[in-house]
């Protein structure tokens, strides 16, 4: 094997360590429900490592096949197994009916399986050409993980601005967690295109109004900081899913009708 880049590799391993730590911490939720939030934030920390390992590898021109395979292995832990375990451990026990607890467990397994399949497909179809990385086929696994753990953060850290709505918010997170996890699991293995968010936001020259919109969004997130994680991940996922559905509907409506054949023109 060729020599490996030390710093990108350590950052990638940091991703995997955060994912494993999230699972370890989530296993103690029964003793202290506060561990639910800690485990969720560890998955967010894994995302930060995941962003920087690729950035450092490209910046230092040390990107390699070894690094790509290692990254996917760590992603399978941090964005596949860890969110699935957090879903099962943090939300499965909230239901009194055994059938509902079993349903959450099944959804958690399906989520993990879809995340692994998503990563395997990405490895097979991935191209070294940077121009091919502007869009993803299917929801990226870190975003799917963010959607799941954001509900854990929202449940464990109820926003102070929504104190009166706390009971309703708890019911919403309990009901939406398995449904939302199943949704993002299916999106991961779908062919729905999702843009590379960081590249779309930061690369190239933009009009001044684009910068103003980004500043307004950041200010809005700062004002509702307790909801920021859920707003970012679910806004990205559901917003682009709706946009994709509208685009497909409009494209279908504008397609010309097929020409009538001979059998259609001659009455029987």
C-alpha cells in the first residue's frame, strides 16, 4: 500500500470515534435521559470531522482511494449505526404498546441498512472528477443522520421560547421520529438529486442579494437557536424533496403528447 496522509486520516478516524462514542453514550439513556442529547451532539461532531477530512485532503492534494474507503467505513458507524441506535434507544421506549416499540426497532434497522447501501453505492459510482461531486444521487448519509439526531436534540433540549408548547412538541417528536427516519432512509437509496450544500453555498461568484439571503438565514437560526439543527437538516431535506416533486410535475405537464398512430387515426 502507498503512503497515507496522516492529518486527513486522523480526521476521518475522529469521525468514527465520535460515532462509536455516540453509541456508547446512547446505551446509558435508561440511566439518565440526558445522555440522549449528548449522543446526538456526538453525531454532529462526527459530521464536522467528516467535512474537514475531505477538505484537508483536497487542500493538501492527498486524496486517495484508501481515504475514500476509510471515510465510508467511518460514515457507516457515525451516520448509519449511531443514528439508528439513538432512534431505537431514545424513542422506542417512549411507547407503551409492544407493537410500537417493535416498529421503531424495525425502522431503526431499515435506516441502518439503507445508510450502508447508500455508502456502498456511492463508492461504486464515485468519480475522482470534482465536477461530478456537485450533486448527490439520493440523500447524503450525514444529512439523514442529522435529521434523526436533530429530533433527539429537540426532545432533550426543549426550546425556552416554546415553553408553553412543550407537551405538544414532545408528542410531535415521538410520532415523527420513526416516520421521519423511514422517510430519510428511503431517500438515501433513492435517485432523487440533492445538491452538495457547502459547494453550492461557498463556491463561485454570486450576486449581492445572495449574500443578503444567507445573512438573513443565519440571523433567523441564531434567533431560534434551540431549533436550529432541526430547521437546517429538515429544511434542506423536505425543501429539496418538494422542489424535486414540483419540477417533475411541471416537466410532465410540458411534455408533448405522442403522435397518433395509424390505428388511432382509423376508426374501428
